[in-house]
């Protein structure tokens, strides 16, 4: 039986401790963010090596909290946040899966609108490769995004990258998943 | 009579990654023919053998980059060579006699028949010769296409720019001759404008041909399907960003593509020269150190290949070392292959027997062990270098007596965190911050390195977090920021980069190689200035001073009155030219690094490192404190020394580019150690004098 363990990860080297969401976010998002901040260790190094922290969100999420598998990350320049929720609450090993993705303006917490392009990708830095094919990030009528057909074909540390392009600038937010048997 | 066939090469510029070479061969390829119909000759019909038999080596050349067969005076089939030259020898073209099937012996210095383009060409990159002996050459530094007639008279056919009939970093030219041997059509690889252009010699009109997706063509040639004499002439171009071969009809229709980036058979890495013969396209596969022959009409295009990677210094006799330009004699009997770093041309003939089969034991081999590129940077416990073969930035840990590679960053591609052509690196903030520029994607990327000085030295594949990036060619540069020059402002091609802090604010300075300007960005990656003093010349390198200014290496072309000269200029962030140094000492300063008040500058064309000391009193002149280095493999000997870094303990690191190694020196300039993964390091372990 495999499962995924996840933790919040941002691109910034500097430690941070804050809840960037506003009332425009659903209450489960606020609760989950608080929970993840606590799990990550407030004031700790958000760029720590991807060791297994045991912070498996899926099986421990409270009923009133976020959906199973929920993750949130802040971009490198702190201009946007993103959340992901895998269908079924877990990222499977070597099976196609889909994600629901939401993008927020970091300062206002409102859905992100001032961008030209948003893309999603996943890579295994220890192996120097990514997924076997590209995945599109499709905007839905309700403002969320869907990424379908992702496939993590190996156990180990995967990074999920969300890149937002505005004019000539590209900015990344990333989170990570540790897939195990 | 003969016809031409040409080709050429590439050339690398000092700061850009291999914008290399070119080549190709003439029109229909073959022979003399005199007509563009290219009927197979009896010789071709009988010929069942393949090219690849080593015949000999032409040595004693001065940085040759491109070759073409064609007439020179009374000699119907001379080998024309484009040479970049060095500090003592000017750039130019020359015709060599005796490069044919009789070229016996391992090496031979052949007779020079004629010279052309001396005093006109700054940095030739491609050459073609028509059947009448008219020579065409591209100049990658002066951004020009030249024509030289039999008397040597020069006519500039194209100059710098992005409009039709203008070129930017042209890398190659090929000629299609008519029945009389006279040039009917030219094709030019216009790398800076991501296109090839065709020039009709009779109407003197230009047309642009840009096969879909073509980026930075490094070489181009005319070719025709040898099995169909009535087939239309087509163009093949080497894509230097995507590392593939693109084909297209002369009128721009019917595009095709084959090959891809990689080390394996049928893949290419920096395809830098191309020439056609017998319906095959012969590609000088520069960073895979081989020649591959492709049939563009087949799905599995690779027909055969020859040449293996030279391992030891000076290896030859069909072992290859960064081959660039390629040319095939008109009847297809002889192929000439240029290797600029070894100052030589290897010549191959027709081998007997069947076309060689792929050796399955070699098919799975990965890329050759890493070479060092021309840029590097050090900060804290890390040294960052560039690997030309893998197109990655490599991070080395400096806590041993020699650098130990612990991580490969980036990958080949378009996404953030990938690259098409690393052009500059800058490490800062005690090794926590990396800035890298990519000429292929015209992009600057910022990376955080998870530095952990307390950890034991080990591989760290997840060392990097890619933060953000900026598309430099998409910057909106207001007219008011652009320098007032006669030449047009064109798309930015980034080169070396550095960062500095002034009055508590952080800035990034990037060389714009296409516009010879320094772009200054703030910490939000917003453009805050464009530095381009009048007459600054061609930019070659950049670093920060120890007192909040920029130091920029530049070179100026040779003139009738003076040889090529280099210098370093000190610029303030508001664009003021504060000082000029190194005039009369430097030729082409490339690597620059400053610690305290001492500046080190590498000069690849002279194989030397020069040292300059800043006075305590700004009113005093800067002192040239001396220098060291000469061509060779021993200690304090170099082959194109390029990047320089000063480490925290005062040691100087020299990236000895042509020798594929690094050397370190203590603060007094004494040799300390050599490093690198290749045998070129071995001579450093023994006393050589």
C-alpha cells in the first residue's frame, strides 16, 4: 500500500509565519493553513530538504478541515498562493490522477486574475526528470483550474511546480510530495 | 570545373554559448555540374562506399572555423578556410592547396594559395565559394555578409539589423551555382534573427525562410534529393536552440524536421556545420564530437556516423574534438572537418565496404564527461560552472582542496528551471543565491541554493529552488533608455551577468550581446537602466568592482592602423564611464573578477591572465601589476583561459576552457591545484619545467 505525505513548501529561503488568507477564502482553507503552518514549524526553514515529516494530510484532516490531500504554497516573490486537491484525496503511484487547483492573490486573498499564463509541472530533482508528458492547466467556469492526466511513475520526492507568467516575468510556487510504497 | 561546396562553421563567440558554426555544401551538391539539376555522375553511381576514411590532418591553422572547397586562381579545387586568428594573426580567409585524396601522412602543413578578407573581417563564421572562385563569408561579430571576387575586392551584401536583407550574428553561408559556376543563390544562417535568408544573385533580392520553430540556426545549406534529379532544391538548417535539423523548400513551403537533442546515435548536440552529398546531409555534431550522415527523406534519418570523441590532448586521426565546420569536395571524394580548438582540419575520404553498422555497445553510451564552459562564478562554499554538453549549471563544493561537483541544475527545455543555452552564471550571498542567463530562451533565472555549511560534503540533487525568471527579449525598453546609435536596437541576447549592491539596494547587470549594452535590473527584475557608452565596442565580460561599480570587458575590431584591442571599462550604475584600463595589454578580456582592490582579467586570445591594482586614491592611475600564462598543458599554461573567480580564502580559480580543466592559484599567484574530470588535468600533476 502506498500513500503520499505532503508538507507546505514555499520558494523563499527566509522563514515566515503568517496566514495570508482573507475572508474571501473558505473557512476550511483558513483552518488548513493554520494547521499546515503549525505542522511546518512556524519560523522554520521552509526550504528544508524533503524528508518525510510524517505530516500526512490525507488521513489526518479533520472533518471540518480541507479536503483530503489539500496543499497550499506561496510563490517565491509572495505575489500569489495556490492550493491543490487531488481527486480521491491521495496522489497514487504510477496511476493517472487529476488535481483541482486554485490561485489567489497573495495580498488580497482573492482569486488571481492579473496573469497571462499559468502552468503546472512536477519533477523529481533527485533523479533529474519529471513526468513522462506535459499536463495542461485548464480554467473552469467557476474560476478554479483542473489538471488531468498527471502520473507519478516512481516512488520518492516529487516537486509540484505552479508557474505564473505576467508579461516578461515568470514566478514559481512549489510544494512537494513524498510517494511511498 | 569544380563547383563549390562549402561550408562552414561556426564560431563560437566568447561569451555566448556555441553559436557555432556552419556549413555546407553546395547546391545540389555535387559537382561541377554546372547545372542545378545535379545529375548523378558515373563516379557517384559506381560509388558504393561511404565517407569517413581518415586521410590526414591540416595543422598550423589559427582558429579555423569554416571551410569550403572551390577554385582559387589556377587551382580548381582549393580548400578555403575561414580563420578567426589570434593576437598576432588577423582574421581572414585563405585558400589551401593539396587537400585531396593524396593527402598522405598524419599531419601536413599545406601551401597557402591566396588570402582574402584580411582587414575586412572581424570574426568570420561561415564561408562558401562558387564555381567561379567568388568567395562569400559571414562575420558573426560585425554582423555582415561579404563577397570577395577574384581580385579580393570586397562587397558587403548584408549588414547588421533585423529587417529583410539584414543579419544578426550570421553563422553560415552556402551558395547554389548555375551552369556556368556563377553563384545563383545564397542561403545565410541568420542566427540572431531566428531565420535563414535567401539572396537571389540575379535580382539582388532577399527573402526570409523561417521553418516553423527554427531558433538560432548555426548552419545552413542547399540540398536536393539525389534519387530525384527533378526534385526542387531545398534548404537544411541546424537549429541551435532545439538541437535538430530543419528542412524547407526554398520558397518556404513544405517544412520538415529530424533529430533531437541528446548524446545517442541520431541525436545531436549543438549541430554546427552541415553539408550535402549524395542526398545525405552530413552534420558536424559539435558537442557529441562526431559527424552524422542523415537521409532527410527517411523517418529513421540516420544513415551512418563516424568519428569518436578525442580523449587525450591532441588526439586526432579521426578522433574528434568539438568539430564545427564541414565541407565536401564537389565530387564527394573528400570531406574536410574543422576543429577550432585544435587549430586543425581533419580530412576524410571514401572508405571501402559497406556503410558501417551501428555498434550496439556504443549505442547506449551517455554524454562524454563534462567539459567546462566559458563562464563560472564562486561564492561561499560553492563554485558554479557550465557544462556545454549537458547545458546544465553544475555546482561544486569548495570545502575540499579541489572542487567537488555536488549538483546539476537546470535541464534542457523551456520551462522555468530549464535552459536552451546557458550564457552566464553569478553566485552570491555566500552561495545561497544563483543567477543564470540563457541565450537560447533569452531568459534570466534566479535560484536559491539550500546551502548547509554544517552538512558533510555530499551530492545534493535537490539543492536548488527555482524562484523566478525574466524574459529579457520581452522587456519593454523605452526609447528614452536606448542609446542613440545609428544601428537599430534589436532583440536582446543575454550573456554574462553579475549582481551588486549600491546604497543598500540590489541590482543585476546583464550583458546584452545583440546590442552591446548592459541592462540593469532591480531586485523586482524591473529594468532601471541601459548602459551603453558611445564607442564601447563589443562586450565580452562583466563583474562588479569592490566599490559599487561595474567592470565590463570590451574589444574593438582591428583597423588599418591598429590590431584588435581590448580593455576594461568601469561604469557607474547611472551610465558614467569612470575609467578605462588594459589598453595595450588586453586583446579580448573575457573573464573578470575583483577582490579587494585587485582585478584579474583573462585574455583567451593570448592565453594569459592579467592583474590590475586599484589605487587607494581614486586620482591615481590603475596599475598593471603583471600577468602570467602561455599556451600549453603545464602549470600556469592555458588554452583559452576564460572564467575567473576569487574564492573566500583568496585563491584564484581559472577555467582553462580549451584544456577542459580548472587551475587554482594562491594569493601570490603560485599554482595550487588542477581539477576537472578529463585527462587534460594529468599534466598538472608533474613539474613541467
